[in-house]
C-alpha cells in the first residue's frame, strides 16, 4: 500500500445539507475516487448508512456532541489521521486532529445568534480544531465573531455536484435561502412575467416558506429542497435569493447546467459569482434583468459559457483535492 492510500480520513456525513443533496456525501465519493486516502464514513446524528462505521451508543452521545462535549469520537472509530465534521455535532477527540466546516453563518449572526454554536466552535478551536469556511468573506466573519486566530481557519469551498446541461428549460426557477419578505414582494411581478411568456414560476424553499407562498393564492409551483435537482432540469432562468449566510451551491449548480442566473450582490456572491452570473444591488432590477436573460440569446450564450467554466472550480473532484491537502497539513501540524 502506498503512503498516499495509507492516509486515513474519517468523514461525518451528517452535515452541510444543500439544495441539491448532502455535499458531504458528494465529497466522500470524490475523496474515494482520488485513490489517495482510505475513507471511513460515519454519522454523528443519524443511523449509519450501509458501509458507514457504527458509533457505539451514538444516540446517547449526540446531544453532548452538539455542545462540543461528551466522549471523544475517535474512541468509536477505526484508527484515522484526521476527522472532518460539518454538522451541528462537533465531538471532541482524544488524539486525532479535528476539521470543522462552518458552512452556515446564520447561527453566528446577531439577529439569529445561537450561543451554543459560538461557544461550541470556540471550545473546539481551543482544543486544537481547525475551522473551514467556504469563502474568504465567510472566513473573515467567522474570525470576527469567534475571535479566533487566523491560523485556525482555512478556506475550502464545499463540493457542488456537476449537473447535466439544461437545453430546453422553460421555467423561472427561484431558489430562496434565508429571505421571506423579499420573495413575497417579488412574486406577483414574477408571475406576471412568466404568464406573459406561457411559463411557470417555480419556487424552491423550506416547508414553512412554501406554506406562506401557497397562502398568497398566486399561480406558483413550489418545490422542496429535495426536489431542487428536478426543478433545475426545467429552468430557463434561475433567480437565487439569499441572505448571503450560506455558500450558493444551487446558483453554482445552475451555472454548471448552463442556466443563466441572477443573484443578489451579497459579499459572498460577489466573491464567487462575479462575471458568471448577473448580480444586482436592488430587487427593483429583477424584472428588467429577467427580461434580458430570457430573450437576449447572445447574452445567454455568454453567460452559459462563463457559468460552466466557473462551476468547474467547485466540482467535487476539486473540493476533494483541496480538502486532502488541508487534511495532510492539519495532520502534519498536529504531530
């Protein structure tokens, strides 16, 4: 066995749930495909999938791990060189270095601050864990909120699955993350826009927001996040409405599929989507931009090419290479 394949990684599949599925599962598949590590899959909060390591008495420990306390998780795993988690559970370890992906900034923000998350991450860093933000801007926010040294932070985007090109989509697909009132304000105009073109407005949102949308009585099709991939297959234009607290995986998947995409100009979207998607500073611009993206074929072609090129930067194989480099650096530094 080579030195590369002898490197052992334990990956928690419970975490980083995105609109198109579980990005940790995508990362696990891509890591195994590299042939450069031995992967141990486990689940810190749910029943193990076939092929995953079983954690003895896991239901007893999960509530403790959500506070960063309880028994060390490496007690229940085969010998590994690094452990990577991305969900609510940040279990302590005895001797194995811990990597924690922080993909959702909402618990760290003042208006929705959950003190347990902040104290949990600080405790983990004090015990030697390395935090991973999905963007440079997110890493600055994590550092400011937690007050941790920059040396304890890394930046690696999550894995975004490549989506087959959409060649004849006819829907206005709206993906909503963390925004309610802006969507409700935009929907009547979006419906008028779509009806004038004999198209549909399809909204991908949480279950609670879907109920709000249905209560409006508008001609809107709703989809849960589990159905996001199916909705994307029918898209002609994507509108990504986000508060900027999470990595824009759905928008990047839309770029991968060659679908012209419009998004708010949050700091994270500027960092990741500039030049590949159309970014707006004011929701009042949505109608005019949609009109252009719908009917301006030369611009659609340019955005399709630029989007597919940009999406390649976030493919699972790219994420796997970057995470492997981080794992090895963390393992070396901990010796």
